[in-house]
C-alpha cells in the first residue's frame, strides 16, 4: 500500500462521530413524542368518524341523547 493511500484512509476515520448516552436519550424522547402524536392523530380521526356517524344517525330519526 502506498503512503498516500494510508493518509486518505486515516482521514476518513477522523470524520467519525461517536454516539453518547445524551444522543440516545434525545433520540428516545423524540421517538416517544412522534409516537404520541401519531396516537393522538388516530384518536382524532376516530372521534371525527364517530361524530359523523352520530350526525347521520340523528338525521335518520334516531335519538342522540
């Protein structure tokens, strides 16, 4: 291996980033926040569908109370 090849290989290692526990905790908090947003969005969709079904049922002569 030529000396210039070794220097190029060593330079690529210098760009390596190391993960820390803080990075992991930040990622975990962000992941949990995304999951909560997805669950809330699904609940909102389900609530909307339920209200829409109740409105249609009330229009057909059913009682809502």
